[in-house]
C-alpha cells in the first residue's frame, strides 16, 4: 500500500520580513493539499531586534555566533514573535496550526556544535527527530509550524539552521510518509547565471550536481542548501523543490526539482 504524502515547506527570512509576501505565501500554503509541516527561521528579524537591544550580531561565513544573550533574542523572536504571528495568520486561513520548537514534544534533539576553528556558541546540529511524536499532531489534524530552535535533551535550547531542520524532519517523517520538501525563497530556483533571474536549472540530479560544482555555478549560500538536499534524498525523502512561493501552485513550473 503506498504511503500517504506529506509536504514539508521552508520559508526564508526575506519572506518573513515582508508582510505582504508572507501573507501571500501563507494563503498559498493554506491551499496546499494534504498533510503538511511549515519550517521558518527569522534571522533578519533577530538581527534587527538584537540591534535595538544593543546586542551586536556576529557572523562567520554567513553563520551566526550564538552567545547566551543572542540565544535569548533568538528564542524570543523565532519561538515567539515570528512563530506566533505565522500561527495566528494560518488560523485566520482555517489552518489549525500549532507552533513548535524542537523541545516541544521532544520532537528534535541536537548536539551542541563542537568547537573547531570557530566557537559558534549555542548552535545545534540535529541528532534525532521524534517522528512518532510529530505524527501524533498531524494525525490530530494539526499543522506543525517549527521555528529554528532545537534542544539537547538536558534543558538547553540551541539555535539550529532552518534548512537542516527541514531536511531532517523530512528524513524522519519518511518512515511514515512519502515526503516532499519545498524550499521557498526569493529566487525562482537554482540559477545557471546569478545575474539572470530567469536562468533556472529546472532539474538537478547527482550527475549534474557534480558538474555544476566543478563549474563553480553552485557556490556560496547555495552549497549548504544543496548538500542538505542530497543528504535528504539519500535518506528516504522522495522529492525536493526549490524556488519562489508560486511553485506551491499548479500553474507555475519555473522552479528547480532535485532528484538522485
């Protein structure tokens, strides 16, 4: 008997920062058929509020250093301000959403990232997803909305990359469902030429991925995204799509699909 389908959708910070873009996205998400999970970050909002509080945000290679003060801001912004606004807007669209961190229902545990060249502070690398706990919420007709916070099982919250959370939830849930990931961001997909927004590479498999890496077409922030994608596909996820929010509709086919 075929597995039921489950969509895991991740939205980026630029959508969260733009009230009209977020409203439009949530309308599309609410119309997405079948069971679904939403994952979000909120780094830009966290940086803005930290600045207001006189807390300087430190970044290394595009990744945030999360000291104790920064973790407090992230918990307030991701788990509170951003998450609850999204949940409230989904309720207005008749989606019975429930906002979560990885600590809720012990759903996502992480290990604190070990110190190598850089001490990232309270940053977590996902260790396990309690897919049966998450599934209890889905079976009760709730739509989980995860923010980018996990925990170590010993009482410590950890800032965790939202793309990684998305792929790890999808891997965990693939034990029960046919899982698909949708990474929604401001671009139309993976671009052959970063200066040409319409140069979307519509399909990437393992062979083409290797060629694009050699040519330097996949670089910078797209590298970790695609590493997450192929890790997920190699661990039970059925399909992954990357592009702007309109890919959630049936009308748009101008986005990138990633397969093995």
